C-alpha cells in the first residue's frame, strides 16, 4: 500500500517539475507554437498610430439581421468582416 502512495507522490512531483520547466522555457510562446501547429492565428492587436478599429460580425448565431446590418454599413460607407 505504501509503495503505491510513494509512486503517486513521485509521479505528481515529476509532473509538477515538467510543468515548471516547460513554463520557464516556453513562457513567451503560445500553445499553438508549443505543439507546432502550422495555422494562422487570429490578429488581436496591430501596433499603429492610426485611429482605426476592426468591425466584425459573427453571423453564425443568426442571419435574420444581416440585411439590416449591411444596409446601415453601406449607408455610412463602413467596412466590416462577417464570419
């Protein structure tokens, strides 16, 4: 019974050490880089002095207002991205 407990404690300590070492070496990388995923990630921020915003709409929740939104955007000559 004690041998099983010692194994569990050793395993827990080992995993904790791996997590600490991993966080030290990979603190400046995101998870996609860490697991070597080759795909484009979303852009959340662009360093610029221009006063601009990015307007996006998620239309997967319903398209019943899409026509109205497009009319307002067109009226004010606003560009937007629809997902």
